[in-house]
């Protein structure tokens, strides 16, 4: 019973340190923790430190008393001290090892985003030892990584809208790329994502989408409904036989959503009488650094534009510990090809009077401004849909 009590009180260790005497403090630690008057802070005693390499600066001369894990134990994502073996079992970001997971009641997969969780009554049996996502995270269907509800779809807005109306090979390619098992996941994830964006604090973060349809080829009722209710967007008719006017209209909207950082997204040359639809979206972000750079430390440094060529530019610098990684998979192809095939029949239901459609052009433009206080970034995308 004493061990159970100590385990339940383990989370109070750091929180109560400043208010407790050493004697009382020692009674609240878990059986895998010890009190240290001068603990080593680098490398951090976390599960992540087992698989990562750290370059540690000299320890500060002033120590801060704290509780630390016993040798061979490390802190997981919820601040518990667990063995190195258990760390290796659940070392992914935003997840931790739970000794009792009920597969029926505790399902945290992306397909359950937005659903009411099944209520379980104690005792939770049968259960098994396994990795659990932290609160607010879900397991990605194809990798098991713990990600936010919005990342469950990888939130590729324009492709998501096409996926709702794709069939056959085109749909399977889009579903695999978007990491979805069913179209219903789009209808759940997109509105949640848009709601979360409007609740961002301390930063400006906007995402907007607009659909431009041909004035001579009306959109279907279902496409207009989904555009309004799922993507919270509006549709506007344009005469694509006048490409200069149509392009100016689209570019003016994009400029208004990107703080005028992008004002030439689409070229009139990509529009003609065969254009049936143009999907556009714009993302804008502006925020300050958590720890601003010191302008006095900004100096001209060598910047390599290629392996053998360099120039000198102003570079900010800041000393600290930062996690970074090299991810090979980012360079892989996305596998979406069928919607770009002129002979494809994979897009249907978009127009009121059905035609065989394909994506003739896909463009993305981005711009980022960085200074000592923060950064301002924006990106815009557009897909031209032709018959």
C-alpha cells in the first residue's frame, strides 16, 4: 500500500518542492525517484535522451534542488520515472507507456476524432500494456504516431476537397496521401481544424479557401453544400473566356488574405474556355519568438547558396538547446497521379452536368520574413480543373 501511495503522489514532486521541507518532500516522491540538492540538467533525464545526442554546456555554478529519477530510470511524457526498457517501447512524441489499455474503451485512433468516447466502468478488464497518446492526441492510422486531430488528415485542403468527389484509382491515391480510411474523416477533421485556428492566441494565423467556378458550367448542389459547411468557403462564378479579368479577380483575393505578400499566384495563361473550376487557398501567419533575438548579435555571416558558392548576409544568432531532425521520407513522391491524367474519369459530382475532369495545373507560392522579434509567413495554392 505504501508503494501505491508513493506512486500516486509522484506527480507532486516538483510542484511541491518549494513549499515542503526536505523531510516531507521525501515522503511524496515515487519509489523510482531520489532527492538531489544539485542534479545534473544536461543531458535531460528523459526518455528522449536515450535516443538523442546532446551537446552539453558546463553546468551552472548555482544548483537548483530537485527530484530526479534513480539510475536506469527516465521521465516519460507525463513526468513519470520509468525504466529504460519501457522508454524504448514508447519513445515517440506525445505518447507514454500505460500498464492498462482497454482496446475497446481507450481507442485513440484518427478514425475516432470527433466521436463520443465509450464510457468504461471499473475495473477496466481485460487490459494490456501499451503506448497511450497524451490527452488531445490521436494515433495516426498508418504509423501509430500520436498527432493532433487536425494532423490526422495532414490537412491538405484542396486535395481534401477533391477527395470528396474522387472515385476509383484517384480516390485511393488521395486517401493514402491524406491518411484517411473514409471520406467521413474529412467532414470531421476540416471543421475542427478551422475552429482551432480561430482560437489561436498571441499569434495571427489565418487560413481561407475560395472556389471559382465557370459561369457557364454550374457547380452541383452537393459540391456547393460541402464547400460551405465543411470548408467554410464561398463559391464565385467567373468568365474564364476572359482570362485576364478572371486572373486579376483571383489574385486580388489571394493578396487580401496574405497581407499583400503574394499578389501574382495565377497567370492568365493557365485559364481558358475549358477551365471549369479553380480551387484556391491562402495561409497567413505572424508571431513573435518566445525568446526574441538580440539585434546587437546580428552580424554578417557566410551563407552558402550552393556547395561551392557563398555570399555574406545578415544572420541572427541565439544560444540554446533545440531539437531537430533529418527526415528522409519528406523527399518521397506523394503518389497522387490519376487526377492529373487528361484521360482520367476519377473526378465526378463536382458539376451539375457531369463531365470528365482533371487537374491541369497545381501551383504553390510562399514567402517568409524573419527578424529579431518574430516571423511573418504566408503561402497560397491553386488548382485549375479542366475538362
